[in-house]
């Protein structure tokens, strides 16, 4: 199964898979992304995110979306894997591993000190998958988040 860099014409299919991911993660109510948003962020002169896709018979059946991060402790760039998703009907066929391995190859080529991602604590199939690949599940770290209203409130306190 070919894995390749996403192209602008892939944005509608990737967006549909993101919606499937939102449903799977029980977060569909937060889904606001459009294919136009993806095209802007993936293919602008200064893209903020990158994506690869897996295809079978010209159909996109999985994707990974990632961006650069940085570790001050290592003084090295890293890669944050934002999404790794494979259509339910295609799971168990090695596509998820192939997508993650492809991102791993990119991390190695870019001399990344870390490849990191998050996983929901209830998602036992994903946790098991990541552990089988050698990932450490870091239970002592918690993700902190400010969304638009929180960012606005915080920024209003800046001098």
C-alpha cells in the first residue's frame, strides 16, 4: 500500500477521515475543520502542519498529521504526531504501523530528538498498539490546553 505526502486534492478525503476520528474519540461536537482549512494549513507558503496518506486502489484509507516541536532539554527539534488514523475496515492490516514508521523515518532524517503524541486514556486498542511498537506511555504527564476564549483572557493580562 503506497504511503505518500498529502496533496491539495486530498484535503476533502483527509477531512472526512478527521471526522471519523472525531466520532471514534467521542469528540464530534468539537469538529470544526474543513477541507479549505486543511488546504490553507498544509499547503500555504509557510505550512504549519504536514500530512502523509495511505492509499489502497486510489482511495485514501489512512493518514498521519504532524508538525515540528522542540525539546529544550535535548536542544533538538522533535515531531509531534497530531493524528494517526486508519479507517475501521482497514485496521489490523499494518497500515497504522506503516504510517507511524513513515513519520519515524521523517523524524530520523530530520535528526529529531523525540517523536511524541497523545492517546486517550480509555483507548486501550491504541495504547496496546503503541506499546507493542515500543512507545512509552507517560502517565505522569498531563496535557494542558487553552482554547480561543482562554487564550483571549490570558493575552489580555499581558503588559
